[in-house]
């Protein structure tokens, strides 16, 4: 079982998705779900690593989400790793 999640460090608001598989389709589902929770006129920034499903050309990133890729081998910089 895989847990995909995003947490706002300022407000503590979090969203998550449980999935038996982890691939681009699953990530696209999560991004679409998460996008719907972002208030109108706001933008969310997701910080994540360079996993293949995070860098796929088939990613469907909603307009209200900005993706920031961490440098290689830097899991300590990703706040979600502590959850």
C-alpha cells in the first residue's frame, strides 16, 4: 500500500491518497484530487524528489499547483519525509 500526501506547513492542512500501486496514473489522480481542495485564486507548491512518476511527460499538473523537484539524494529536504 502506498501513501501519497501533501501537507501545508503553515496551516497543517493535509490531503492524502492510499493506493495499491504507485505510478503516473496514481500521481495524476492525487494531483487532481488535491487541486480541488485549493481555494480559488491560490496556488500550491509541491516539493518532491525525482522519482520517475514525478518527472513523467504524462503528468497532468493542474494550473493551481506548482511542482518543485529536489536535488538528487536529498530526502532530508522534503518535509513530508518526516510524517
